[in-house]
C-alpha cells in the first residue's frame, strides 16, 4: 500500500461510568434526550476501559467496524448518527473556523476497531465506554475539537457522561434540538481520593431486557417514573452535587442507594414489569444494610444498573473489612483465578460479632469475582503507535480479518451493537 493512502490512524481509550442518580427514560428517542438529569462517577481505566482505533484512508472502499474481534454492521443507526455528526462538525470547522485545514480526509472512508478490557456481557455499561471512545477517537481522526458529549449522547445516553473523568452530571436540557443536553464535570477524579469502588460481578449472563427498550416501556407505562423525573430527581441532583463537593460520604451513599432502589422500583412499576435484580443482588443489599447498621454508620453503598451486578462505593479505610464480609457471605468459586481483580485490598480479619450481626445464609458461588477500582480520568489519546488495533493494511491485528459470515450478524438487533461497542 502506498504510504499516502494510509494517512491517519488514531487510538484512544475511554472509561465506564456508574450513575448514582440514574438516567431512565427519553423524551426524544432519536436525539436521545432524557426525561431527567443524571450524575455518575467515572471508573478508572486501569481496570475498565474501551480502546478504539480509527483509520482513514483514500484506499478504503467502505466504512467498516470490528468489535471485540468480530466484524459488525456499520449501519447501526446510532453509530451512523455519531459518524454523521463528527463528519458534519469536521466540515463546519474547515468552512467556518479554519479554512486552512486540510480537508482531504473528510471524503475518506473509516475503519474502526474497538475492544473492551472487561467482559461485555457482565452488564458493566460497555455501551457508554464504547460510544464515548468511538466519538473521541473519530474526533481525533477528523480534527474536531471542543464539546463532544452531545455527539456521544446520540450513540448511547449514558455515553455522554464517559466523556469526562471524576464526577459528571448530564444536564437534561430543555431545547427540542438537544443542544443543551450535555455532560459536565462536577469535580475531577482527584477530588475524593479516599473513595473506592467495587464491582461485584454476580453473573456473566447477558441482560434480558436492554436499557433502550426497557426505558421505552417504562416511559409508556410507569406513573412512578413520571413522578420520579419531575418531582424527585431535580432535588436529588442538587443534594448529590452538594454531597460530592463536600465529600460527605453518608449523604452520597444514602442518595446513591435510594436512587438505585427507586430506579428498580420504576422497573417493577413498568407493565409488564422488568426485573434486573436477582437473589444475589438482594443478598448484597441486605449485607450492605446490616453491615452499616452493625457499625451505626453508613460505611458502604450499593447501586445497580440494568443487570444484577452490584457496584459498591466505600472509603479506603473500610474496604478490607467489608471485603471480608463479602468473602464470607459469598464463598468464592475462583477456579484458581483471583477473586479480587484490580486495586489490591489489604487483608483483614472478619470479627465474629460482625458475622453474627449480619446473620445471612452464605451463598456459595453467588459472586464470581470482584473488580476493585476508584474514580478515574476521561478519554485519553494513546500515543504509542504499537498500540493501534488496526495494522498498516487497515485491518485488525491479531483478530479475524475478513469474516463475511459475521458482517451482518447483529443487524437490526436492539442492544447488541450498543452493548458491545
Ligand atoms: C440503568 O445509556 O444504556 O445504566 O440511551 O438507550 O443507550 P440508551 O441507554 P443507556 O441507559 C443506561 C441506563 C442505566 C442508568 C444510567 O447509566 O444512568
């Protein structure tokens, strides 16, 4: 391949985020405008991240996409929205702001290759990291700068919050074109260094009802959701921002748990009801409340998204003690693998009084492993060219290069591409 036909290859990474004030319900399906604002914590990319490489070249005949090693359908509508929007912004920048910029690549086709460093099916909001990474990397490739959360939002609502590190709010906005429905950093990842996060992976099953279709049914049928969006969330957002800014763990933890519980209550109020929590999730909820009540202090909080895995927030000084309780009530089945992955957790002894006070029946194999992490930064550019996922020929390195069999596999399948991007 001649050198000038393989001009540009960019690789970036983007984080997962976990909402502590949940987004559930849209007022506009295509633009992805939510019925309430939401707030999340960005998780550290050392433990959980998506990596995406985008290459543009004169020699590419069509736009192509590979996700976690398999070629997928590039015509997914949300992916197309992001691509279209980035190309539009790139054209605008060249016309209005900087006519001197080279515009040749604008007509070139793109190859996109993306991988996650965590199991896609574990329900860890991979669509948020995936679309954030896609938009951030496309912006690098097409020379687009500035506010990009509004583009990421059009891939997946929660993805707009993954465009920033630390503590991030997504303002619902009020304009019908969605221009004011954007994410904003509330505090950076360095703001609360004692805050620690544990992802308790309860099951590797795929979620049964995807968030996109689940929230549609909730908007259509749940009065509780309407009440939540109009009368509960606005005050909660104010309180949550205050708790985060003041590093008030008790307030942060209680709001987080109440908001998760109300989100799952709206799922039950949906008709037909949606069940994301399972018996392991219920055991985690009981464990956290009994643990906190034993100490007479809110030391630990849980939150659950559209799946059974708990995400736990706690402070560094409590983590070893709490993990021992988790180990005791969920005896591990690790098959030789580690039970705790990620940031190391020092050993502590579990006191007999705590065991007695919690008093739950242990659930062997209820939790397959734990990912230990902390708040982290937003998307990053990977400068080292050896890290590109696409080779000089524009095809994925080390994966299935041409798999025509798989190319249309996930066509028209709600949630599938968005769950893996
Ligand atoms: C429960 O962002 O996945 O995780 O906008 O339809 O792609 P779409 O939905 P998505 O929904 C996330 C819902 C949630 C709560 C949250 O992250 O705020």
